[in-house]
């Protein structure tokens, strides 16, 4: 076994870290938290300039899952927003894999240059975990498709150029078989966006599709092949694209506060810091394992679930500990005088609950591990 | 390849050899039969026949020169079956001696370490394997001593049915082999190997739960088909995998350190390659995981889990008894905190400077 990075991967890590430090500035963070748009355009452009976005897209770049892990691990450690980049990389990977050459030519260059963004139109007001139940309807009308329905949790819809839209094209066949994926420009007439603010400053959106008309050029991966396209996307996540190491920046921020206030000498505080450091190490190792499995050519499906179950629960536990220890000052938000860790503790308290929901809820992941890994019998 | 988590060819060989050895030679009936002492001399002799006692000793003293990476694989196999033999203590104590005697290398004598310093009366209290070990290494005052004396052969009745006993640091054939200060490698290795055993305990306890809920029917269906039960079990394999990875990483760090590679401790960057720190992490985490998994597994066995005839209670008691001979895990965390965040006084000075 070898837990170290090659000199080449180590060099890549240092460069990614430098780019993050240079682009995710305090002013940029302030802008994210005040506007709710957790996308760092200078970061995307700087990564693209070095060819790092292209390099990270499965099927286009070198496709090294270890590098993908390094990229997202560095972003998480720095508390830099990574959702936009992970969606971008996954969408680019899907288009490259199942798109037409015209779609690749039209969409990929600006995505890979870090100049455009994509969002995912999967969840709906009435279906989240159960994606096969989507009811947004696409009907053929001559040479065109007419799309009607509503999507929920379309984060970045208000700044994205493209949406991957999961629709129902054939309600007469079994649920998984009648789905079709489209990729269309967000400025297509008939799309409207309504903001959904979240408790963690980040804005997400409800999106509405009213008689949106698109041609076959927007069909992605073939009619009634939507579930396959969705699965391709899941395989690209490889269990390494975020939400598995949030405890690192939490502990760093908390440690800064503990040193500043002198609480660092308190054994009650030190024990919890040590336990958090242990959990952070385990979360890192589990994520690294998913990357290594992917690098070995397999799909870390259940391993990704295990990682998320552990990492998100450990993070939520630590957030609560540190919120309790910092007391009244831990309740103060960013920019308030005296706020513990500059307001980070309060923010993490609002950020934590979403981690066990988005990207696969704890219950979906438990069922996945219980049935696919432990082999427990399905309920009736 | 960058980051390679596949076991080496040697590690695979060890895993296969020890897993099949213990499966054949240490059935659960043997574990029961060995209680309350928690030691089976015949199994110990059979281990000697495959050179297990000298596995991780250097070749210059007649050992096999195995790496820590190989040793933790063997010990995990021991933990899976709760093998009633003090291989962990013996390996750690023998490795601490510059010239372990031939009888330690070939296993005709048993060695152990006293995890806590001798008390004022010159007694080491509740030494693991103290009931059966011929040689004990430990701290007496400011000295590190090795004592050869007759073991009592019996243990006070204890939670895990482990062969614990008080031993004298002053009576018997005694030699001073070093100073107390700076003696920590053996205890670090004990933490690591105990963590490896606890990974085995946890992994097997989880398998027992899955096996039971699959065959046990209530309300006309396997209890394992109820989501409440599935979800209670689904959190556990990630814990086993995490503990195993941490053990393997600590072993890798030990082997790298032996090869002279400088370790790193940078918590802000989530980068720790220091062996003693990783050994503590692995110990605390594996002990917590083994306690949690045996608890949940016992629970899902229902009344049969609580009954002595069930196997899970054997795992439950060892998951607690094996690690707790070292002391309160919270104290372990505080010692870990010194390595990770600096000593409390030093941390305070840092904060006075404006941190």
C-alpha cells in the first residue's frame, strides 16, 4: 500500500492550491455570501488557463480520478465553493460521452474554458430522491419538442448557460424507460427562474418550463434513454467531487478561535478537536479510496455512499460541538464584531444540515449500502 | 500509481495464510473453552509452528523481518476470530528488545509489555498477557526494565476474559535496558496492533449481524428486510473500512519512518504521516468503531444476542476489554492533541503572540 502522491500529482496539488489562494479571495467570498451565487468565475478561468478543467473531465482529459480527488480535496480544505465546478465537469463528461459531435462543438469549448456554466434540471417539486418519477413532459410536435413542467433545486440556474433537463417522453412504458435527457440553453424562450434562498446563504432556484420549444439538436443521448444518461453522470462523480471533507476547514477555523481566546488549553476543547481531526483523517482516507477504486477501473458506487454517510455525520457532529463551545460569540454572523472565527462557526451551523440531504440523502445512501453492499433482502 | 491502496503481494500472502490458519485452528468453541483465562497454549504452539511469533522480528535475530504493513494484516485475522493468544503483546515486547532470546523468537516463551509504569510498590497492575507471559517489559521509576519471572497462570475475572495480571517489576531476573523517557515506540505499536485486532472484531461482528437478520424471520419476513434494521446496519461498513484504512496508513507510516522518511503533521492541511499520531488515531477510532458495531450487532440479535450461548457477546466484551487496558480513550485524545496542536502551554504562548 502507498498513501503518498507521486511527485507529479504533488506538483499538480501545489499548483491547484496556489490558484485557489489567488482567486478565492476574501472579497470574492464576501460576494458569494452576499449574492448567494457560490461560483468563483476567476477560479474557473484560472483553472482553465492551466488546462485543469479539460484535464479533469472524464473521457477528455487524462481522466485520473486521483487528480480529480486532489482538485476537490484542495477546494474543500480551502472552503472554496466546488458545486459549480463539479456540475460543470460532470456535464462536460456526459456531453462528451453521449452527445453528438455538433453538441460537443457547440457546448464544450466554452465550458472547458471556464467561461460558461451548466446546471442540472433533475429534481422536481414532487420528486427528489425518487428521480424516476419525474413528470416534466416533453412532447414531440413535428420537428420540435415541446417541454412543460417545473424543476426544483436548480442551483446556478440564474447564472448558467446550459441546463441538463430530465423529462418524461413516454408515460406509457415503465418509469425508467420513458425518460429523455435534453441539453438546452438557459435563454431558450419559455424558461423562467424563481429564486429559492437557502439558510446557508446559497441561492438555489425553482425553474419553470412553459411550452419551451427545442429541436432534436437538444436531445442528449437519444429518445427514452434519459435514465442511461443519468447513470453515466453518476459514474463520473466517482465519490470524490465534494461534501466529504468539510471538517477540515471547520477545524482550522475553530482552532484559530481557540488559540485567539485561550480556550486551546482547555482539555474539554482539545479532546473534541482531536476527535474531529481523527474523523477528518478517516473521511480523507475513505474519499481517497473511492478515487483509487475509480483509478483502478471500477465504479465506487457503494464506497461513495459509505464515504458520504460517514463524512457528513462526522461533520454535523463536529459543527454542533464547536457551536456549543464558542457559545454566544459562535452565534454571530460574518462581519459582526466579535463573531467567533469571523462568523465561520455560525455559518457552518447553517451549512451543515444540507450535507445529509443534497447529492443523495442519508436514507438513499443507507439503502444503497444495506442492499448492494451488505446484501440485505429488499422489503416487500 | 499515485496512491495505491491494493495490498502488496506479501500482505496478500500473510492475509491468506493467517485467515486460513485461524479459520481452521481457532473456532468459536475454542474461544469459549479458553475462558475465563483467555489463553490457549495449544493454539500458541500451533502459531509457533508457522513462525508467527518471529514474524515481525528482524532477520538478524532469526525472525522473518515482516513489515508493520504485513503484521497488521495478520493481527486483523486474529481479531476476526478472537484468537485467545497474546500475539500482539509478544510481538511488540520482542521488537522492543535489541536481542530477543531464541525462546521469544520461536515462541517457547511469551513476552509482554506493561502499558502503565510500575506503582510505588514495584508492581505493574493489570498487565495484558501478564497471566501467561514469562518476560515483561515496562517502566519502573525512570528506567525501562525487562523482567523474567514465572507467570501466575491465572487472571482476575475480567470483562473480556483476557489474561491480565499484576506483575512485579523488581522480582525475578531483571535488567535495565534503557530510560523511561523516550520509550514510546512499543506502546505506539501496541496501539496500532490492537487497533488492527479491533478492525477484525468489528468486521466479524458486522457479518454476524447480517447473517442473523437474514435468516431470522418475524412477521413472515426476514428482519433484515425491515428498513429500520437495514439502516441501522448500513452506517457500519463505512466505519469498518475507515478504521481499516487508518490502521493500514499508520502501518505504512511506521514502515516509512523505519526507512528514514521525515513525517509530517499539518492538521490545517489534513496531512498527517507521523506514525505515533496515526497509531493513536487508529487506536481511538478502531476502539470506538468496535464498541459501536458490537453493540448494534448484539442488539439486532435480540434476546439471543444477550444470551451466553450466542457468539456476539464474546465479541462485545472483547471490543471493550482489549482497548480499555490502556485507559480512558479521552486521555488518548488529549495526548494526540499535543502531537496535533502542540502542548497546551505552547498553544497558549502562540495565542499570546497573536496566533
